C-alpha cells in the first residue's frame, strides 16, 4: 500500500500514544517517513515513556521509517522546530 503523504513530524506525545496503543502502523500507512527531533528522543521520551516502549520506538528507527533529525536539518527540510 502506498503512503498517502510523503512525511510527518512527530512529537513525544504522538510517539508514546501510538506505540503504547499498538497503532503505530497507522503512521506507516499514511506517511512514507516520520521525523522526530533528536532532543525529543534524548530527553522527553526518556522522561515520559517506559524502557520497553522506548525500545519499540527505537526499533522503528532501525528499519528506517522513523528518522531522528537535528534542529538545522529539520529546518532545512521545512519543519518548524522551536527547541
């Protein structure tokens, strides 16, 4: 199935909600790639999610769907990053 949209930018709450509810496949069905700011992964996710959930989210990076981005790269590809 082809994705509806090229990409999406995610925040911590979306990551936690989708992976915790087991509906992360919804992202893959709608978007070709999902970006998340590296700071959210390093700081926010570690403060708000259990270790087992973090491991599941990081597994999505291993397959290339979820891509961490730094502030400059995010701006270069058109995301508004206010961190």
